[in-house]
């Protein structure tokens, strides 16, 4: 079962379920990540300090493909003045989209789509809270929602210390989830699509809201895709660990969840040894990084951990939980990325033979629109030419241990 993708102009290459030719990345002598074709005859060193891999000329080019965006004004109806997770952050991105990028209207998810991921009781409770929009006693509600709460709160309009509701929040959330599904469908057809949606989703678990998130958009898209394909990978580069996505698929071997995130911050999950349970053991890959990590550390995680894990898993679809809050100027982050770095990371995924569906998660700084521009530019074939910093010794050691843990 093959997915057509436009590669470098009008020529078509097939990205098949039985992928034996995925690319992965090493560092060249200028410390730039370069794609290296891996096949049964390749003999490659993974020595972290001195990787000097050279790309074959046949695959060293950058891949490009058709790209599009899904978004619309419906997302302004989940909003709260003064909150960092607001309509303005998406609207700012839409105002600065690259020329020629097609924007399509959002589509709502069906109830069955939500129920593949979320508990019926939670969804019923959520609809009731949107209707009431009243004060919440989290102690009383804790039993029926199974939720995670930060304390005893009595704040009108909030489910916890961070997550608010409006009378239309449930409606808006169905459009966010449906748009993520639509983006996944386009990716399966060979077109990379960015669902610029809100509220975000990767903290929402099967039975509770958390961290600005109400329903889990990426997880809903993955679960819907699994009705027609065998394997889906979710790559989460939001600065915060996607605890909700992990919880939903923690025992599922059809979904590979890979997360690179800051350690020691909200939601205080995503440790390296959280690898899945039951049949899902080994299908959760967490790479926590120290605060102030830079592109060198992220590129190392991608080239040495995430891309080899994708190659082994051979997904039919790759969904990116695209939170750009690891930017240096992000008020919720603490990392050291700049906008162009996200184009480099997206380019690494694309040049490895994937057609990603991007689903917006975090991203609250002034440079966030430029980061989305860089991602869309990477889809269109643009690649940054600047050298990539060398990863820290601490990151090299972490990745060495993670490769051992996951037998990569």
C-alpha cells in the first residue's frame, strides 16, 4: 500500500508501507545533519563524539512536496483575554503565512472520532461544563472525571489552574480534532498539511483535560487513521511532554510515540524509562533534554534516536505534534531554539522519506509565526545552510543510553 509524494519537482516517488529505504541522519564535517540512505549493506558507526557520515549523492538533495494549511475563524470562539493560549497566537501565524500556501476551512470531527480516544463519561461531563460555564469544585469533580488537578480551585470558567472553557469550547475543540484528521488524510495522499488549530491537545488524556488542552487532536487523528492503515507515528517536539498522547497509546503497538521535551517542567512526565506497557512496551520513546538546549541537542535526538526509531517502525503516517514553544523567546519554554531551527527539524523528517501532518500544540512567543514559516518552507524544499551546533556532552550521553534502552 503506497502513498504518492511529490519529490523535487514533478517527479513522483512512492513512500510505501514496506519501507526499507528510509533515510536517517548523521553529522558531516561541518556539523550539519545530512541524510544517509540505510540499507542492508550499510555499515555505519553511531559513535556519538565523532560521527562523520557522508550522504550518498543520490539522496543528499532535499525533498519537497505540496503543502497546505487548515485553519479558520471558528478557533477564536475558545478565548480568554490575558491568557497566553489565545486566538491571537494563531491569527498572527495566519497573517504571516508564506505566499502561495493554500488555507482550507476547518472541519468538525464526528462523535465517533472523539470516542476512539476519550471516555464517554468525560466527553459528557465536558459538554455539561461548557453549558454551565460556572465555578468548578475540583474536589467534587475529581471522582467522575479521573482528572489531574493542581489543587482545590474555585475559579469560574477554569477546569484547572491553566485550562479554561467558554460556552463554545466543546464546539471549537471538535473543529480542532476534525482539522487534525483532515491534515492526516492529506498526508496519506502525499500532501503535507499543517492544522493550525486550537485549543491544543497533547496534554488531554482519555479521561481528563489539562494544560490548555480539552481533547487530544493528534491522538484523535492517529486513531482515525488506524481505521485504514496499520501503523502511525507521532513525533512531539513541544517543549512540554505530551502526557495525554502517551497515556492514550501507552499499551498500543500500532502507534509509535516519540517526544523530545524539556525535563523537570510541566507536566513532570516523559522520563526516559517511560517506554510503554504490555503490547505497547517499546513504542514510547522519550528524550528529555535540559533547559537551554539548542539545535545541536535537538538535531542529535532526531538523527540518533527518533529517525532510527521511525525507520524500524515503518509507519504509514507521521503526525507531528508541532508545539513551537522551545523557542528562545517563548514565555512558557526555557529552551534555546530560533525559528529556523524548526525548519531544520521538519526538513530532517521530510528528507527521511516521510510526509508529515503537522498539528499545532504550543507556541506563544513573538517569533512563533516565523517558526511556522520555517516549517512550511521546509515542506516546500527550503533547507537552512547554517552549521548545526555540536550537541552537548550531556546530550550525547543521554542519547547513547536511550539508544541502548531502545536497542537502536
